[in-house]
C-alpha cells in the first residue's frame, strides 16, 4: 500500500498550488494545465488542481526501479514516490466551499488516499475489523480506477480513500461522486 495522493480543500486553489510548487517542487501536469472543474446538479462547482511531485514517473504502475544483482528474483525493487496533491476550492454554496467555511474559512486536508491492490478486499477488511464505515455501499468505478471513501475516522478525524489504479490520473465522474458522498460532512 502506498500513499497515492493528499486532497486539500482550500479557500484559494491558486495560492495553495503556488505554495506547493514554490516550496516543495510540485508541478502542474502538462495534460491538465488549468486543472478541471466538477459541476454538481445544483449548478455549484468544485474547481480542482492535480499537482505531481518533481520525481513523478508517468509510464508505469506500480513504480519500480530496475537494478542489477540479486536483490529481487525479477531484478526490480518497488519504491514509493511522494504522493500527488489534489487541491480544490469551490463556488458559493458548493460542497467544497461549505467544508472550507466549516473550518474557519481556511480548509485543510480533506482525505488521504492509499493505493491498494483491491478496494473491495480493503473495504471488507476494514468493515470486519471495525476500522471504518464507508460513504457508499460499493466502490465507485471508472475506466482504470476503483475508489471509495471512508466516513471521517473516529480515531483521526480524517477521511481515507482507497484507490485501485490501472493508470495515472483522475476520473471526473468519480471525483464528483466521491465529493457528493461526503456532503453530509461538509457542514
């Protein structure tokens, strides 16, 4: 399991993105230079940026480093890179804007996303062990992605996401549906 991304809900995504770019070397990916918007049924929007770390590998999952020698029977070693950063703000009355307002107008970390081999298996494990309840009964699926959110943890107050990836990137439909699944925690 690896930390896939950290999602922030903030008052100003442009200023937050500049902070991560200037202070940590993150960058806006060339395929999403303006980020993307999610429009909800009520007309409100979440306005989003995805930032990638400077050492981001774009061609393979999981990330592996091939080495010479006998450290691994396959000649490779899996390693973990810095997570992506997902930043969103929202229009007046949106799920994101209300969440930020409820936190003094500053916002903060909304959730931590962990990449897992099987979202369904991880859901079953956490249910069985009593670690969490989930915001949906079943994972959300989009081409190459399976995702689910927990409700805020009674131990940490954080929402956890489990994500199963076959490719890089996000799916707008899943992002919208995941955001909607946490609407009750936005106030």
